[in-house]
């Protein structure tokens, strides 16, 4: 069975078995894990380097053909 710490710190795509194990966790545990992951994602997107990279690939004109 997956441990909460392992799920929160995962940096790669979870396997089907890992996803099923996550879904078997109690609802409160899943919510706590998702809150931690959301906080990590928010910190990442607030970093200056991430903002600069995102602006580079999202910036520019939209050209439709």
C-alpha cells in the first residue's frame, strides 16, 4: 500500500496500481494529500523562473488559419 508521504512527493506519473491504491485511502487522507500537492503546485507556479518559462511558451500572438 502507498504511504501518504510517497504520494505527496511523487514527481512522475502514477501507475494504475498506485492510482487504485490512492483511491482506496480514506477520503480525508486523499483530501489531505491533494491539498499538499496543490500547495506544492502553487509554489511552483509562483516562482519567477517558472513564470518566465510559462510566459515564453504561452506568449505571442494567436494565429488561426
